[in-house]
């Protein structure tokens, strides 16, 4: 156990040990080595044991036992501002919303209620979610906060062949399995995971090949360098773009344009792990107990959408996007609920919005991009401060 992290419960330790054995068995079956991308996939999504599939509490503050707080967990004002952009997309396409990876269900509830208030509630709100535990939590959140709209919501294992409307992905791309690569002076190596003699999971490497090598060679990297390439994120965006007939994809995540992401100062990569509101850099620590993420290459996201026939409708910081969508006006106009004083609610709302907008918090770290087909420009969220030229 790492001394700088909170102690895990016996049940959590047992589940992690079982997952480690499953990973070790796959490594043995594959000749003694798996890619870091495959390890990350197992650590996060192995049925019944992975971080997102094992049933542990993930979203929320430290007091609630969560590992991190997402924007919708901070304040409903995030969803209310986002709803203004979603409404514009729905009005220009179809009244259909898809949310990929809906977390606790807070954003779905906030969006549905805000869209209802704008008289443009979607006919259908589909949630693309693989975790059964999270589906149950999302359903409970919606039943509690928007019971009269629950009949418009359904859960999907996969998307239909074609769809029109608005797809939302908030903190989805960063958790997709990523390949770890080391650029040497003359060769490129893929970093993976093996089992050492005492039976521990350790990182190792072998020469990069195939699509990973081809992609790595095309990146603006000065060797020696170590970083990540998410082939999964590119493929996911490309597949959704192919299926989008009319509408837009709104993707919100932390990341950078390619030239900034692969800057020499970021040598070492961007893989980070989150456990009980602490960040650490050891993805092999107790598999299944930490979230594992990496920064998004927004240039690759734009290229994947463009190559599939979509237009890049905008790219900007989360702060600029929310300001364009009127989060300041929403903060001023919000109604104070019963049970708390106005001053206390005001302080909570102002503090949450400050976190969403501050360049030292989520405001600059998180970016928003829109990829679409058949929509007029500009979209509301990118009317000012658009940085598409930086991709």
C-alpha cells in the first residue's frame, strides 16, 4: 500500500487482488506481455472488477467516498449552460440527445430539466453506458430529480447505425485506453505490462509496430520522449462521426492541441490516476481501485471527425464555452431553494462557478469541441474565443 494514499478496505483489496490475477492470466496467455492500452482497459472495464464496472463509489467529494468531482457534480449551472448549446443543436437537427458515459446521472437530470424549461425537451434521451452499477445509479438520480421525464430516457449498449441530434461526451475520451510509447533516438517502443519473477505487474517495452508505429512517426515529437497515443479515442470519434447524419457531437474533456500535448516539457506523458481525491502516477497500484486517465489530443479528435465527413464547428476552453452559453446570467438568475439561507447558497454557487471558470482550476484545463454535420455556424458556445485555428 502506498503510504501517501488512504488505506483501502479489505473488500477493495480482495477485489484488486482478483483483478490482478485475471490480468496476470491474460499476460501469460498472450506470451508474457500486453500493451498498456489493454492493461488500462482491464483495470477500468474488466466485468465485475474494473474501476468502472466493480460497483465502487466513484463520483463525489471526499466525504462521500468518491475519487473525483466532475463539473455536473459541482453545480447544476454547468448543465443549464450546456443545455443552451444543446437546444440550438436540437432545433437545427432532431429532438434526440445521446449522452456517452453519464456518470452519476446528474448531468442527464440537469439537461432534461433545463431543456424542459426552454420548451425544447427531447423526445428521447439515450444514455450509452456499459456499467450496470452506473446505469442503476443514473436511473435512481433521474427518478429522484426528474421523475416526470424518466419515460423519455433509455440505456444503450451500442448506437444504432445512424442517428441525428446531439451527442454529449463529458469526460469520456480521457478514460479510453491509451497506448504508451517511448520515442528513442533511432527506434520507437511500445510500453506494456508483464509479470516479474515474484509475480508483480511491471512495465516493460518492445518495438512499436503497425498502426501505432505509423501514428507515432507522424507526431511532432523530439526524441527522446515518452508519451501516449489513444488509438481508441480516434476510432470512437470516427465511428460516431460516421453514424451522425445531422447534428453535432459536443465533447468536453481535459487535453490540448497536438503541438502543445507533445511539447518537450511534457516528456513523461500525461497518464494520471485518481483515488480518494488524490492524484498519483502509478497505474499499476492496486488495479481496479484508481481511475486512470490521460490528456486528450484534440487535434486527433478533430482529424477523426473531419476524415469521417464532419465539420469542426468549434474548439475553446471550458471557461469561454460556459461564458458564451450564459453561465454568468444563470448564476445571477438562479432561484434560492428552501432550507438554506440565500447567502449560503450564493456562496456555494459562486464557488462552484469559480472552479468551472478559473484558469487555475477547470476553466483552462478542460476544453470543449463540437463536430457536426448540416449545422449552421457559429454555434452559441463558440461565438467568441474560438480556438479552432490552434488545432
